[in-house]
C-alpha cells in the first residue's frame, strides 16, 4: 500500500482525482466528486441519536437511544430525528421532487453505528430503492464489526472522522471511548479508537467501499498532524479527504478557528496523499449549489452552527 501512496505523491497535482476503481461510485455521489456535485443530489437522513465516544468539541454527551423526535440533536446540523420507516418514506418523497438524487446518506446526528437505526433504515431503503447509493458516516469505532452488514444493505461509500492517528494527540481531542459497555479514557481510549478506525477502513476498502476521511482541523492540536493523518488514511485504503475547520464549542469554545490560510495549507498538506473534498450537512436534501429542499421535509428552524459528520 505504501507504493500506492508514494505514486500518488509523485503524481500531484493529478492526485486530486479519485482512484479510478471508484469512479463508477464517485461519479454519482455529490459529496465525493466535483463533477457529480453539480448534477447529482443526495438526501441526508438524521436517524442516529446516540454516540459511543466523546469529542471535546461536541456538546452532546450521550443522548438517549430511544428519543425519536428531536430535542437536542448534536453534532450534526439536523432538524429532527426520524424513525427508519419515516426516513425511507422521506426518500420516496424527496425522489419525486428531485429525481437527480442518487445518494441516501446517514451522518448522525450521533454515531451511525452506535445504535441499529442506520442499518435498519438502509435495509428498508435498499429494498425499496436499490439503485440508490447508500452512504454512511461514522467515528469508526464499530466500523470493522458492522461493515459486512453495511455492504449487504447497499452502503458503497463511508465517511470516517479521523482527527489524529497518534494517541497522544487524539487524547486531547477525544476524552472517552465506550466499547462493549466499558469506558476507556485518555491515551488508552484514543489508541483503541485509532486501531478500530484503521481496521475498519482497511476492511471497508477491501470490500470495494469508497472511504472518505473527515478531519476536524484544530490548529492548536492537530495542525501539524494533517499530513500524518492523510498518509495513514491513504495507507489503509481511503480514497478522499475532507478537512473541516473547527467550530469552537464545548471544551474548545475558546480555541481559535483556523483562518483561510491555515485551512489552505492543511488541504495542501493532505493533498500530498489523497484528493481533498468538502463536507455536507447531516440533513441536506437536493443537488449541492441549487436550492436545498430540506425545509420541505424538516421544516424551517434555526440551528446553531455545529460539526456535521457528513
Ligand atoms: S462529534 Fe460525532 S463522534 Fe464526536 S462525540 Fe459528537 S457525535 Fe460522537
């Protein structure tokens, strides 16, 4: 895999192109391809209420798994939680209004694999709309465990948020990890998460799933680590990277946001190893750049700007 990484480095700037093994997927996915970003649509479904780790920039603690109807939904920007059947019905209505939709995505608002809601939703959607690409975003803790199930219900693209590949850096970003009912903190928890992410990404890539890496860019913590994350991600088989500037919240409320120059530098650093793309909202509906029709489904509400896994 290292040779592949070196050849991508040598090929820059052509490295902004997604590996051709995945173009049949990326060409139909607006969040993975510049071309598809202007003529293909997606519907993002907020169905996952709970999380199994705690990122210090995320104000959500651990939401009740059962709440189907809203209340506080962090960190994804989403207007209300849907039940799996409701989400599948929404896909049907969205397709009637916007036939360009090619992707059904689940990005939160919690972690999509911490509860069974996302896989159940994709099971229904895959039966009823088999031509759609199903797309899932996760922190990666349970990716290896569930990736076969994901593939079975039509998931062909996955986004994994990887904020560091060094436990001593990640422990400053992620304060705890809950795995099989056991809480792990500090570097121990961070190391468990990093190992799980790498195994999950490798297995997803081996199945032919196109993997996008999200990095929350926090200049004071992982600012000098972006290239290291991108390199590790490429070595594991990821296909594209999306760098998301920190939205200062929760424990990081006083941290500075990256400026445009820092962000451009970080993207350039990552581009040595993988193509770089931008992220979407957790409940977006429609073709990027055109009118977002999510308000027809989720209503018009005011939302605090916050991190989205998408
Ligand atoms: S940002 Fe995502 S992965 Fe991190 S604690 Fe919040 S919901 Fe969980």
